C-alpha cells in the first residue's frame, strides 16, 4: 500500500503526507454505517475538504459523528 501511495503521489506531482489509516478508517465507517458505495465517495469528499484546508483529524471526527447519527438501514 505504501509503495502504491508513493507512486500515485509521484504521478500527480503531490508532495503531501497521506494518512492511510485515517482514510481507511473513514472508508470503513462510511461503508458500514451508510452503505458500501459510500466509502469511496466519502473519501473523495474528504480529499476535497482536505484540499480546501480542513485538517484530517477534524474531518475524521465529523464523519464519525455523522456515521454515529446515521439511521440504521434495514436489509
């Protein structure tokens, strides 16, 4: 995973830290609290918010809070 992230960052010319654990945690929370397709969409939105100046810890806290309050969907 780390090598993949390094190569993707290099291919886009990105020089940023990438908190893989935080991203995967957010994807897990979105997938289990909302529905599976919410995982990539949520991490995309997290990336946009990060690019706009939000901190990763703030984003993960907000997403965790939204997920805790999300209504349970009957299957």
